[in-house]
């Protein structure tokens, strides 16, 4: 699976951005909806942290505590795309944002090493 992020940029405190993650080369006889797709972020000097995730099953959308109520994850399976709508942005949201995927459910998949495909990231800067 190849993942490509887009939508990053600069926003003011309280502003919004929407990130997109498009998947391609989804092969092996498994359909895109079977993927758990997650967003991680990494600020300079900090570890990569899990932000949100969802698959296409019956699981709820999952969020880290510090983005809950501000960020919304969604997906369009017809476009092999997952979105992260980020509202009420704060300077502490400044980071490189990565999408990642793994086959199966998202429950408990909050560590970077749980995921086997990664995009190159898109920078989000909040001032």
C-alpha cells in the first residue's frame, strides 16, 4: 500500500485545516475498506504520536484525548481516501502529520510499529 498525504499548511490559532491520505497499490485480494488507516504526528524533538484512526467496520472512530472534539476522521472508500478535519487548531498541534495503514481493526493499534505502510507526511504549522 502506498500512502500520500496532502492538505497541510499554515493556520492561525483557532483555524482549521483538512488533511487527506490517498491509498494506492492496494493489492493482495484485500479491499481498501479492510484497512485500518491512522493519523500520527511528530513535532521536532518529540516522538511520533498517534492522533486518530478508523477502519470501515463497526468500530468507532478513535481519537487521542488531546484532539477529541476538535479533530474528525472520515473516509471515502470510493476514492481510497481518509480525511482528518482539524478545527480549533492550537500551536501545540504544529507537527508533521503522517498517515499509516495496517490490515484489520484499529482497536489497540496506537503504536507506530503496529503499522506497516506510511506516507511521507504533510507539515502543519499553527501560529
